[in-house]
C-alpha cells in the first residue's frame, strides 16, 4: 500500500456497511440493536388481510423472524442475506420452517419464481446512500406490475448510520417513478432505535 493508492484510504471491511464483514462482526458479537426479536404488528395485520399467500422476498433478512411467520401461513418465502453469520442466526431462529434461506448479495440474486411481495425492514436504512438508486432499480426490476413493496421505512434526517435515515422527498424520488404508494402510517410498536421515526408503507408496482 502507498498513500496515492485510493484503496489504502478505505476503511476496513468490518467498518463498511456495504460489506458482509460489517454485519458478520455485529451478529457475531450479539450487537444487533435493530433486531425486534418478534414479528411487527403491521406486517402481521398486512398478512392477515391478504386473500391468498404471496410469494415473498425478504432482502437483508437478518434473524428472519418474519420469514418463519409468513411461512407458517403457507406463504412461499425466500429470505436472503449476504452475511454468513446472519444466515446462521436465521437458521437457528427458523428451525425446520420451510423458508428458502439463501446467503447471497441482494444486488446479484435472481428470483427462481415471480414475486408478489418484497418485504422491507431495516434493509434500505442499512445501505449507504450511494447504493439507494441501485436498490430502487433492483426492487422495480424484481416486482411485476401490481406487485407490492411493503414494510418499514426509517423516515428522518439522520445522515450518519446505519441506520441511515431517508427524507420523505428522497423516498418519493426513489420509488415514485415505478411505484404508487397505497399505504402510509406511523408505527406503534417500534423498537427504541427506530421509535417515532418509522413508517409502515405499501407501494404498488405500476404497469
Ligand atoms: C440492520 S440489519 C436488518 C436485518 C433484518 N431485516 C431485521 O429487520 O432485523 C441489515 C441486514 O442486511 C444485510 N445486508 C446488507 N447489505 C446486503 C446486501 N447487499 N445483500 C444482502 N444482505 C445485505 C446485513 O447483513 C444485515 O443482516
């Protein structure tokens, strides 16, 4: 390494949230303040209101509490995470639940079957801002017309993260080209790290 080599100025991988080592370190240490340890109520209500099971992707699933819940309702669920330690944690949470649990990068993953739903919780806010446009593009590519993006968005002015806050106009700019927002409300059962700054939203893919 020398001082003119840009890579020599880059932080170590376990300090960069775009790298799996960042998350492996935190799961390995048990430092997971984002982990609700349960299924959030808005998701439970959303699932109960659907007329039929939805083929669902959970990107950046972490411990994957929601994946087991949806699978127990006979929803076909793929839960992905690029941290092998997160996947080990999810495997112990899920036991023999029939979730398709895959260690992969969201930006590389290809769906084996068409999706009805992408469930968002603490994934977008885990991504550095430089990846947000790619996130929105990939979400829009993965969902067919009428498909839903539903979940929790960390809507606030918090530039340092993770969690990285997103302003309402930034979220609109990311999603409105391809989606119409059909639900938006405050969250009543947030855990402390998100409390008062989290919204449940559902976005429908335009045709
Ligand atoms: C803040 S945690 C949230 C975990 C879980 N969604 C939850 O609500 O508890 C963010 C997760 O996203 C994963 N992650 C970050 N970037 C990823 C990527 N490009 N592909 C797949 N997983 C990723 C991390 O490994 C981590 O488990």
